[in-house]
C-alpha cells in the first residue's frame, strides 16, 4: 500500500494538469453573452416563424425555426418546413405557430407577460452547437433586471399555480408580436 500511494498521487497530479488545458474560465472569456457570433442566426429569426416540434397543442410546447409553406387553411392550420432543430428538413401541419418575434428590451417587460425564451446559453455552448430549444414563458420577477436577468415561470396548464421558475439573460428573451399570447392561468 505504501508503494501505491506515491504512484496514485502522481497519476492524480498529471490528470489534473492535462484535463483543463482547453477550458477557459468565464472571467477570461470576456462578455458572456456576446451576440456578435450569433448575428447570422438572429437575422434568420427575423424572417422565419416558430413551429412546435414537441408538445404541439400545449402552452409548454418546444419550438424551432421554420419556414411557412402555406396557411392558414380554413381550420387555421399552417404547413411549415423546419429550418433547424430536431426535426430539421421535415414538414408538419400545425395551428400553434409564432409568426413574428423580436428581441426584448428591459423597459417593455412586465410581470405576467408571455415571452419566448431561447434556452441556448452562450457560456456553455459554442456557435456550432445544434441546440435550438425555444419555449414560451411568463415573466415572473424583474428584481435582477439591472443585472440583465429575468425570472420566468413555465406553467403547464391553467391550474398550474406552482409553475417551475428559472432565471434567464435578457438577451435570451424575445417578445412575441403575432399572434398575441396570454398566460393560460388567466381565465377572463
């Protein structure tokens, strides 16, 4: 056992030296929410629509970018071609589309407002990461807005008054312009 301990210590020391060579600390990385690398992606958003790829008929649907092929038909269904995300290249028919969104400004956010949030976190994903996960949320708390953070809640249905709450950067939050959205828990 005495001969094994110095060997084990040397292995742990060497493993520690080589494991973090390419990892950069967040402080050294500069601005953690640098949008310049994502400019082409955000330009796509201006001309695309959002279509649900999971949980299609509910408030908690997950969205990806799509291109409107046709619609709405007499029942309100759009035919959409997914640009990216898990169903990239596929076509679907759905009623639950978001036709127009834009980036959010701090001054226009209000508690209870329904917004679209991008779960892509530039601190943990690089530009080539295939993550494209968008979701509707309700603004819950603006106490840390001066730091660029907004707390959102994600209700599952009209009876979910203990919804999950998560904090996101203001730069990941988008305003839904068309169609108008409302919190599913508002009955009137």
